[in-house]
């Protein structure tokens, strides 16, 4: 086996390293900077150049080596390379080749291009380890341009009614994707501290984002009438929201918003169906395009997706992991104090 | 359908009452009359007769989507709604054409009389010409149970805003025996002819749970009676006919043929509000006895003898054909007492006795005796109050006794529907019998959203076995189950059935070994059953 599934994470015996391990290990290769993939406490880290600044910001002083997309790094008997996963800026699939056998760990991924992430690149392999957060046929995404129009319309209508528009989105990825696609001429944009921290890092990396204002105790929201406010999901509904008066219109941007029951449970006014993960069709296409016969499915509707893939003729198996993927119940990134 | 779908989306996208009323009101000003009538019907819980089974719908949806049936079945509990599951998995429609709501409802209504092949063709064609939200609504109209987050009260308010007709008047016009297929907007809403429908009931006045005795003011302004545990009913005697309505606005005349006798003794133009009870030897039988009568359309003689029913009357709404709801409670009560006194013995009608009390303490003592009397507690009514419509705070309060409780172990979990989709919310509980856990009840409510999320995460990690949507979990968590009554049951393994069970507390403090036992339940059965 090129890769093994251990209690600490996905392990490569030929190179003695782990991929996105959830327990502290001596050598970790990381797909992207989200908290459930890049965890603290490892001896050394290898990640893409583009993912490095966010990881350094979030994990502090770490021993971090970087590689460009496509460049090969030799670790023991294993040859490791990163390939764009299209999930968030700097996110990668990890290709591991040992004596001619190629395995790919997808990390989190999506196939549709967005304005900020390096577009997904299919990688041929013998075995593919795929996430399946949205591995059910009820999850199919509309064209993101349609969703952007919906967000613009919502913001515009709220602004006209003298209300703030508070939109919940993850601090790394989703928030910047929305920032770079909304019509920023509609009005001012305010950001939660955790989102603005990420904005600053990505701007420094050369990403072009519209002007935003960090929400701090010194900021008087009244000076930004009808603003779009980007908040982390955990800040929604908390005391942080109280500063926006009168009661703002609230929304979430997530793939889960495609299910009415989940949308209603969030008790937000709107749910925009926008995900950084592949939908049902995307997962199936990604699996097909690898040319792999062995598919390991991790986080998501693993039982169902594995059964489906088996019926399609793949040798499909479930791998238990501790990845959270896109969840609504637990915030993906820590909020600053 | 586009307009109706837009209304649905607008209602679904806001939690603000005023925005909902505005959206409805503008719909009622713009939509075609036939669509308006159907919208009113849908929002008041009426629907076309179901003409196709959901089993067939699943099969056809799988076929149209090119997916195996099991994948639809697996997706359904995660989405929490079959109509939505089908709407989501189907490919985007090829030939969209906009037809009215009534057009689609006519198709749905005609499904019942079609051959299966024609049903299939009609439904596949509909799916292929409706957009996803419209498709969802179409499916919901077939399967029933479309909840839009709009109460009848809210709808009535919007209708009042759109037509300029009084809200209580509209509420009354919308009551009773009308069918959207056979009426028009003009007849139903706009025309003002009370004789249109002889059976039409008045909207029920519904009490709130008592918040504080002190806030009620002086006891002298209040009247008290037992809170009966039966079916709220309205008995209408007009023109030599009689009608019995349940609180759910269901006509249940045929299930209680006993009440036909009242025609011979009560004057025409009498409408009585009361509680239908299974009743023998001067006291109510347990609710379970009455349930056997509700479940069937006609009542065989034997069942009538086993479970005789009475109506325990507590209000008079119409006398000599005149609506007297605006009169004070005391006046209506005096008239009701005179009516009851004028009736011969042996009729299935009893006057709910007034409980006299000097102060709240003496009433509280009276309430303590409720369980022995087979009642749920005390009702408080303001002496000078009119009979209002719907659930309104202020004049009627229910003061229920505290529930019975037992500590039980969670052994099975199942995910919920609607806004509880993808969360484990439906649980089965067990008590100890020796070292075996015996299931005795299910419960769905009582926990906070945060607790449901917590238990859901736990269930995912502690599933021992799956039986379709049901998961057997490690017996580890103890919950306090509250319930209103306990009965012998031959249908349950434990031998008991509970009334209104719910989770009142998550007993984090209690180890699983210390949950109650089957003997504890049987002791309760001896005392309260």
C-alpha cells in the first residue's frame, strides 16, 4: 500500500509521513489551511507556497517547507507533488508515487472555477482518496453566477430598505470568494475580524479584493448604512451581531442551504447555495477523471457514496477520518477573541 | 404556478410576520380568483385527494433521474422530505411552461381516476415542465402536508388586509364545510350570506397555559371548572339537523351518533362548545377509550356500549339562531345552565360543573385532586369576557397539573423531518427489567436545538446497528420523560402506553444503571392507570 489508514491519519510508509494528520506526528504533508486539515503540533510541515502564509498565521511558529504546484519532492522512497484542488486559495490534492504506483489524496475540492482559487486539476492515479461531503444526488449546485446575482439582489433590496445585510461565510475561502464576486459598487462592505485577518494575508499574496472595513469596537456601523457585513458562521446570532440595528437581514452561504429543513433550522432570512465542495456531479466526474479503480471515500455520506461507486464498478471503500469538511454546526476556523 | 412559487419563496425567506402578511396580501390582490381559493384552502389545511402513492412517485422519480431506487430512499431521511428529495434529484426541466396553480391542482385531482400508466405519464410530464421549487410544491400538493410557516390566523389577517373585511368575520366565513373545488372567491369570502352553510361552526376560542396567578387580578373576576381530557367539540343544531365539529375543523358527526338525540330536545339555532368524553359511572374513562371511537368512520353498537360518550358542555355560542359570542361569559353561562336544566335526564350531555373557590389557595387544593377525578387540571375564564376566536391571551387560561415523570434510557434514534432533517430527534426509551432494557415509549420533543445537535453528534459515533432509518445506540444516556397519563396496552412489549410523552430533562447526572424499572412503571399504572 502506498498509503495506510492509521489512527493518527493517512500514513505513507515509504516516506514515513502523514497527510493531514489529526494527531501530532513528526512529518505532516498538508492539503490546505482549514483547521481540520492543518492542525497544530506536528514536527514539520510541507504545504503549497500559496497555503503557507495562512498556515503560519494560524499555527504560529512551525517548521514549514513549501513547494510549488506540480513540483516533485522526494521524501524517502516516495515522490510527493501538489495539484490544485480548487477548494480555497492554495488548496491542493496530494499525489504520492511509490515505485510506479500512484495514489492521490483529494483533500477538500470542487471542480467549478472561482475567482480566487487555483482551478481544480484532474490527476491520473491508481487509487483516489476522495472526500464526499455532498455525496448525495440531492446536492447539485447552480451556476455560481446565478448565486452571485441572488446575493446582489438581496443586498440591494436591504440597502434600499435601510437594513444591513449580514452574510455568514467561512473566514478562509468562502468569504473571499464572495468578496471578489459581489457587485461592490452597491455599498460599503464590513468584515468580521477573523475574515479580515485572512483578507490581509491573501491581499499580501497578491489577491485583489474590494475595499473592506474591519468591524472593531471603534467602528460605528451607522456610518456604513446598508452595508454588506461578512460574518463567520459562529458570530451569527451572537452578541457580535447586536451592533447592527435595526435588525439586519441575515443569510448563510453554504452547500447545506440546498436543503430546506437545514435552511429553516438556521433561522436566517436567506440561504445561498454556494459551496467550496464538489456537488454530486462534481464528485462523480472527479472520480471518473482520475482513471482510478480503487476509491477510498472519507468525510461525508461515505456509506452511501461507497455503495454507489461499487455499483458503478469501482472498488470502493470507506475510510474513517476526523475531517469536518463543510459543517454548519461547528465553525471551521477559530474566531479571534 | 410561477406566482404561487414566488409567494411560497417569499414566505419561506422571511421570519418576519409583517413581511409574510404583506407577501400574502399582495398575492391575494393579484392572483386569479380560482388560485386564491386554492391558496386559502391549502393554507387552512385542505388539499386535493391523493391520487397516487408515494411508493410509485419514488419509483418514477428514480427512473426519471436515472438513479437506483435505494439512493432515493437513502437521500430521503437526510433531506427530511420526500417531495423535496424528488424535486432535487430530477434533472432540470426541458420544456418549462407557466400554468396556473388551479391548472396543476386539476391535474392532481384527476390522478385518482386514472390508470397507473396515465398517472405516470401525467406526473413525468409535470416534473419535466416545472422548475425545482414549483416541482416541490406540485409534489407537496400530491402528498399533502405543505407547511409554509403561515398560520390560519396570519392568512386571515392578510386576507383582511387585501379585502377590507373584518378579521373575525373572515375567520368565521372560512370555518366549516367548504370545498375549494366547489366554491368561488366571491361565495367564500366576499358574499355576506350566513345561511350559505347550515353546518358552519364558529372559530374555537383556545386557552393559553397559565403564566401567573397573581397577574390575573382578584379571584372574584374569575370562574373555574375542570379541564377535561377529551376532544374539544362544537355541536350545532340548526333546522332539525345536527353537526359535530372537532377542534381540528373536522366534521365528526357520524362518529358520535349519540348526539343525534339532542335534535329532539334542543331548540333549533343552538350551538354548544364542550368536550366530548368517554364517560361512565359519573366519571370520564381514559382518553385511550375515546381513541377507539375516533379511529373509525362508523360506530358498531357494541363499541357504543363499551365506550359511551357524552359532551361535557361549557359554553353557548348561538341561541335561537343568534350569535351570542359577544355577551359576557357569565351571561352565556346562565343561558347554558337554563338550557341544560330544561333537558330530560339520560341525554349524552352534561353541564361542566362550576368550581366555587374563595381564593387561589383553595383552587390550588382543588387542582391537586385532578388526577383522581380523571381530569387534566383547572380552566380559568374571566367572568366578563366575550367568546373570542382562535388562541388569544387574557381571558381563558388552562392550569394543568404537573406531569408524571420517569427516568429512561435512550436505545434507538431516528432522524427527524422538515426543519429537523439530518438531526436525530426521534428517540425510543427503555426501562430496566432485571438486566434487560424494555422499550416503552418514543419521544420527539422537549430538548433544545443545541441538545439535539449534541445528541446527533453522539448518535453518529455510537451507532451499534442500523435498521433502515433507525439506529440502535449504546445505552448510555438517561432522560427524564414527562407524560400526562399511563394506560395498560397490549400492543406494547412493556404492557403500558403513555399519553403525551416528551423529554423534560437530559439527566447527565444519572448513570444508566440508575434509570427506572418496569416495576416502577407498573406501580404508576396501579396508581394512575
